[in-house]
């Protein structure tokens, strides 16, 4: 049984997994073609992306500037004019682990671009395991 609604949702959704480390900034990617669409309303929320809007919204933009944010740790530092609405979390901590969703509100029915990101934050000691003992202090600090 084919549902057109499912087709639109599957085309417009993507998901990925990002790993960050305690005390470091981590960026969750999201972008759209601002040259084609112009500035669009975008929101980031914690958890699954709902059918409309963003649940547990943490930051939002009108396409030109940030209009709402729940913490100064949440930043959109990319070029909004180019459609870079990637979320940067400043000085991540273990509590930042979890699911995040970016919704770009594209005009028209079922056109929204949705990007789901699973974020895992690890301790600095787990980052050290990636390096030799001699390099760990220089790399991690």
C-alpha cells in the first residue's frame, strides 16, 4: 500500500551520528540551498522531529538571524546567507548526548527538510585512547 505522504517524508529526511567530547565544541550539520529558496525559518530541537515545528526547541532562525535560543551554548556560526544552519554546541558535556532535529521550513505541503542527528558525547579520557600516551597530553590538553 503506497502513501504519497510517506514518499515526501522519505525524500526530505536524513539522519546521521556525530561523536563529540566533553569540553569541546561539537557541530551538528544542517544546510539548505539559500541561493534557491532565500532565507527560510529553521529550528533545532531535542528529540525526534515532529510532523510540524520543533519539539523542545533550542534555537531558531528566521533565515537571517537567530530569533530564539534557550542557551548561549547553542550557536549557528555558519553563514546563514548560504543556508548553513549547522548547530554548534559550545563546550559539550555528557548531558548533551541524545537526538537532535533540524527542520528547514520550505514553503509548500510536506516540503520541509528534516535532518535527525544522534549525538554521543564521550569523556576526554576516551579521546586519549585514540592517541599514544605521549601524544595524548599535547592533543587533549
